[in-house]
C-alpha cells in the first residue's frame, strides 16, 4: 500500500486517557513531565481531564468520559488527523465494561500510525524523544484506494 506523509507540528496534540486504576499513575507521570506537557495541546477524557486541570493547572480540552463515548471521540479525532499522540494508561488486569471501545481506540491508533504509550516506561521514552519538539513527517497508509474500491451490489437469488 502507498503511504502519504502527515505533518506533526512541533507543538503536538496529545490525548491523555487512563482507566480508574491507572489515573494516579498517569497523574504522577504528568506531574513529572508537566513542563514538557504545557508546550503541547492536551486532550483528555472526562475525569482524567478534570483531574489534570485541578492538580496540574494545565489547560486540557475535555471530552466525554471514556465509557460514555470519550474513547470513541478520541478515535474519531485520530481518524480526522486531529491528534498526534495517544497516552493511554489502561488496566490489563481489570475488566472494563467498555472493552470494545478500548480495543477500537487502540486499533485506530495503529491504523493511523499514531505513537501510543500504554504505560509509564513507553510514555517516558516517547515524551523524551528528540522528535517531540520538532516537526515530524508521520507516514500513514494511503487509504484512498481502499475507499475507492469497487463494491459489487449484485445479490444472488
């Protein structure tokens, strides 16, 4: 499949998401990296965004709570090239009522080649990368051929 380049500006658009059991971990990570995060545009699902605003005094574009559609809002933003990064501290040991939404969100990040961190170590490596504060040409598959493919509408009787 052909690829196209999508420009990620030096100020990145970062989505921050955490399951309830991981919110404290994400907050601790964000406190440690606050100076780096404040140079970027932040988005977060409901409760996570509220906690970040209160605890870190950072501007956060808040979406709905994850189980109420926030995960899907972030997935849509990824598909519309409105996000550059996904930092999603999810809890692999706790069953989630919205597991299909979580899987769909992670799938969208992979489909659109969005850097994704699912734990503190990967988030540390991502945010400390020299690419973080530079313009970056992200390669994305050119899905135009997929969306233009011919579909047979003939039904068999």
